[in-house]
């Protein structure tokens, strides 16, 4: 027992000394992040499965026009045999042979005697009661193979065209989901970039302010600075540390959001390869005169819905056309007085004595001509006509909505760029003021209060700048989506 315990302790110690290999971070650009999301997002996988389901439905509709063949076999016991009443008199009374006599003269003549029998029908003897009889054997069986082939059905032909259009609609719905995912990933990716840049800038501020605090502390010890100067810088440093901690949490949260939008596991380290300064944010790519409404997936989907509504109207009208089918059946039906007898199949052309199964066959054309359905098709056509008309009205509303979205996103990006330009200038001025204030304080010609105020203004300018940068990036994504250029394949 002691040896076992020692062995367990030794194994645990060895395992504990083996370092656990950490996951290597995934280095992804924005384009690669979008590509990863398009392959791994669960809702997109479900949308693609729905596209496959819709494709299978098209195959199901197509199968209706192919030959339909079925086979069946049946054995049954007529435990109560169906009977019917018949009137025996309806078959007529039976004929009776009339009596005849051979005379002795005929016998003695030596000549052949030719008999010429005659029949007569007796007079009916009153009313004959009805009799119940059955034509059903106790056991019956049958084997049948049947088939049918649609020759003409206007609804089916139009339905096949609609099925193809329906498949296109399913593909466009998937494309719409992909665009939405690309939008979500782009915004989350830019959010991480901005927070990462803010984090780096806060680290630089923290280093600079720590250095300044140490220098001021040394000046205080030498009697050059006051304790109030040191305390002011220490308060500013504490505020900066708190802001850094908040930014760190915000950066982690933005990374978690990006992983979620990508369909990536939260425990997978992620490294962004794009740099914020490499992102182009301008209005040069926007030209409304060259904009095509069909480049928007919503407009393309509405076009497909219009085609489906048009085909649905044609399908309703085709209900007035006749339908033609080719039908055929071939099989055997048999009877028997017991189950074993009916299961003992005896058939075939060579069997003419004791067969109990007889074959049958049928082939023919079936023409179905609609005559009157209580005006169902009329009201159905009226509904389809109004649905198609509403779909056409939707184009005007969608065009107006797209125009408004274009104008709004364009204005938002223009305003964001103006704000970003202004905040960038303010940031540069704040950095210069903070630099000069520090030099003046170190040279003894400036106050510590100026340094603290300049540092506070600098952090505010940095916050405003990166907030403006994020707004500009989001406006860029919105404009790309409005112009239909966010995700191009």
C-alpha cells in the first residue's frame, strides 16, 4: 500500500513538473478574420444548411414529374362474406323435356327409330322469393404493380421554374447573412484596433508620468520642488493607472466580442496583424452617380421575390388548364377457401386446371379537365395579383430607403472625418503643451499645476481622438454596406 502511494506521489510530481504547452495565438488580418467567420459562424452554417434543404425541396418537386411506380401485395380473410339478393325468376324457369312414346308398331317395323325430343317451359307457380348468395371466397389475395407518368400539367412546368428561382432566393439569403457577419466582424475588429492603440498610448503616458513623478520627487528631496507638486503628480498617476485598468478590461471585452463574431473559441489567443494607421478612411471611393441598386443584396432579394410572385400568379392561372396522365396496372388476384390455399399460389398460362390466381392488366390515359371549383381559382388569382403588385411597390420603398441610407452614411462619414481631423490637431497641440509644460517646470519657470493640467488635457485629447477614430471606422463600414461593397467575392 505504501509503495502504491509513493508511486502515485511520484507520478503526480513528474506530471506537475511537465510544462503545459500554451496555445499559440492566431495572427489574423481583417480579411482573414472575415473569412474565418464565414466558415465557422454557427448561424451561417445553419443558413447554409437551410440552403441545402431548399435545394432538396426543389428535387422533391422535380420528382413529381418522374414515373411513379408502386407495388403491393395483400392477403385477407373475408370473415363475413358479403352477400347480395337475387331474384331466381329473373333467370327464367328451367325448360322441361316433353314426354314421348315408342309404339309397338315402331318396334316391330325393324326400322331405326328417330327420337325428336321437345322441351316446354312450365307455367310459374306463384311468386318466387329472393335468395341471398355470395360471390366472395373466404380468403382473397392479390399482387399489383402500378405506375403513372405525368404527361402534361401546367402547374408543374411553372413550378419547376419557380423552384429554380426559389433556389436563387435561398442563395441570396445566405449572401445577406454573410454580409451581416462581415459587418459585425469589421466593427469588432476595428474596436480592438482602437482599444489596442489607446492601450499603447496609455503605457507611454504612464511611463512619462512615472518618470516625471520620480524627477519631481528628487527635486522635492533637494528642496527645489514642493510636496504639493509631488502629490498632484501622484494623483494624476493614480488616475492614469485606473484608466489603464479600465482600458485593459475594455480591450479584453472587445477581443471577446471579436471572437464571438468570428465563431472562435474564447480561450483561443488572437493577434491582430492589421495596423490602425494602415486603414484607409476617406470619401474617395464613394460616387453615388455610379451606384447600382442591384449591388445591394436587399434589392437583389426583392427582385427574386418579384419573380417568384410572378410565377405564382402564372401557376394559379394554369389551374384552368387540363392535366394528362398515363396510368398502367398489372397484377394477380386470387381466392381460396383457406389461408393455406390462398398462399399456395397457382397461376401461369400453362395452368388451366387448378389455378387460383388470375392476372389482369390495364393501361390508359387520364384527362382531368377543371370545370367549376366554386371560384376558388379566381380568388386565388386575385390574391396572387395583389401580392405581385405589392412586391412592385416594395421597389420604390426600398430605393427610397437605400437613398436615405446612402445620404445618411455619407454624411456620418464626412462629419466623422471632420471631427477626426479636428481631434487629431487637438491631440498634437495637447502633446506639444504637455511637452513644453514639463520643460518649463523642470527649468523652474513653470508650475507643477500647469504640468498636471496639461497631462489631464492630453489624456482627454487622446480619448477624444480615438473615439473619433472609432466613429470614423464605423461610419466607413456603414458606408461600404450602404454601397454594397462591404463584402465582394
